[in-house]
C-alpha cells in the first residue's frame, strides 16, 4: 500500500510549512507566547487567507472540504514549528462539533466566522478534578420556556481565555449530555485565563445560570463528544509527530556539530545508537498517526483505535522528548534553546485527552470483549 501524500497533499503541507517557518523561529515564538494573547492575530489571519481555518468544513459551509489526511498534514507542520495558534481547538474540534451537530442556521452563523478567522469557538467539556475519559459532567442545563441556562464550572478549556463562544456540555433535565452555545460576555459567565507549561493558553469558565442555546436539538450528544475527542486525538498525534521530527533533527544536528575530546559527539557509538532509537520511535508514532487519520477518512471514529494510537504517541513522545534533552546536555533545558520547548509540548500532548495509563486501561478493558480461543 502507498502511504505517501498525494501531490495535492504535499502542496498543502509545503504551503503550511512555509507559512509557519516564516512566522516562527524560536525567538519569535518565545516573544509571541509571552504576550497576553499567547498567539499572533496576524498569523491567524494568514491561516484564514490560505484556507487553513476552513480546511475540514464542507464546501457548502464555506470550507475547503478536505479530509482527515489533509488535516493531519497541516497539524504535523503545526507541531514542527510549535505553532501556538488554536487551529486544533477552534477548527478541528469545535468546528467539527458544529459541522456535525449544528442546525443549518447555526452552521451558517458560526462556520464562516471560524473560516474567516473572525470567530473563536472552543469546546468546554472537561471539569475540575476529573480525568479523561469524562464519564459524567456536573454542569447542568435548565429550560424555562424557550430559554435555556447552564450552571457549572469547566476547566481546563483549551484557549478558553480568548474564545468568544464555548460549546458547553451539560446534563439535560431528562438525562443525557447536551451541547449548548454560551457567549463569553453573557450574564452569569466569569472567565479566568492562564498559561500552560508548554506556552499555550487555557481558561476556566464559571457559569451561574448563564444564557445558552442548544447546539442542534437538546438531546444526548455523547456520541458527538466522543467523535470530537477521537478527532482531537488524531490531530494531537499528528502534531506530536511534527514536534518529534524537529526534536530529532535538532538532536542529530547537535551530535554532528558539538565536539568533545576533539571529535564530534556523533563519533561516539552509544550516542548514535540512542539517536537511532529515537528515530525508530518517531517512525512508529508516524505510522500510528497515519492509522488514526486513515481510519477517520474511512468514516471510522473508533475510540479503541484512538487509544491504540495514543498509547504509542505517549510512549514515543515521552522518550523522544527526554532523550533530546539528555543528548543535548545542559543546553537542552535552557529557555533560549528550542529543544526543551519541544519536550514540554510533547509532555502536554501526553497529558491531554488521556495519558499512557488511561489508554492502556481502555485497551485492557476491551480485551474482555474478545472471545477466548482454546487450542
């Protein structure tokens, strides 16, 4: 089978790479993530102009109608340059939820704004003191005539510090988990933002009888949420591959140029063997990332497949990040040198939407569903 990109996909990846490479060198990224917003509106506008913000949406919704493989190609370049713009959270996750669950009127209202870069919508599902997978939510929805309100706390909300709209998961009066559109400036909403250790942003939304609109019909949306998480995990896997690619490149370049005892570090067999092990882990992660995206392209948003992928991504990301720092020595943990920032982002990906232990538990639990073959 041919797992290489088509010519069109190569052009898309190359265009995204050119944009992000021009926008972010290590120093520019450090300056950008240190701002109050944490990302660049100019870069966001360039992404919109290139069509990246409408990449996965249907053409009738104003998007490019691209599939999961194209999304993977772009997210890999996002990881390669540690791009801080909320492409995954706004476009892939929240935009995907709107495209699937929203009414025709809501899609027409929200998706063009996302595509143009004028509207920031995020998914607010996780709550304090909970771990993935979130089995139940405590945020509740209440109906009073034609009006709805939601009450509860959501944290962490990725890029929830700057979003103007959140898609909030809440328990419906008759049971089940619905999805509701809540404006950041609505009465009863208090929003607190903070920076995460990888330089990105998140927020906490405290809602006390905040005005809300059901996204689509006010019915149980557990399947929509699971689908969104699977797509987010696929996007994170692709981003992790890009970050690991660059961490490996930085490490091998360092081993070739840094001299010890009068010779390059690359002449020491033990160090080159460790770099080779990093390469193997990156290629394993790349294969699993492709597996995730190809499964989505076939219409199979299977949480079990996502856990298989994330298990390998977590194992590769942890080892590659640590080895990159170890092989660099002291310079690897300095803020001025980029490799530590790649390790930090890889660690954050490992801790988002389940780590190694959580996904291993999912897969172990699934073993019970298989029949036992006796010989």
